[in-house]
């Protein structure tokens, strides 16, 4: 699988995630996030190309809903998910969290 260079900040976190693919539901944690994607580890195995929905609890205790995410890589219980479709409120919460982290650098 090809790897792409990233042109945006990624932040280490430990946040709860619930994710769904078809009829399956998985629970786990987000260990890395950016404005465009997520690194998760969880109970429901995902494969490259899978499409799923995510519900993530940010460290600020706010929830973010991703209506559609695409698996860009998978290795064991971990995978990288690109955000494809996210509602405006969730995007605003994510952006606010990222901006606060950038200011702290």
C-alpha cells in the first residue's frame, strides 16, 4: 500500500471511539488525529478501503461524529481513517481542538 506525505499537523491523543462498518460495531481508542484523519485501534477489524462511521470523544469531552471515513491503511487492530464526510458542528469542534493544540506548541 502506498504512503503519502502529510502536509498537516497530527497530534497524539487517547480518546474513546465507537465505529461502525455495515452491521458491525467496534469500540476502541484514537491514538493520533488531524483535521483530515484518525489513527484508531479497536475491537472490529477494518481493512484497506473499508468505509465506516465514527463517534469520537475528544480530550475536551466533546463528541465528534464522522459520517463517512475511509480506511487508508490497516495493520492488525490499528488502522488509519481518512475523514470523508463530517458535519459542520463536528468539524468546528475538531478544528477548535486542533487550534488550541497548535497554540500550545
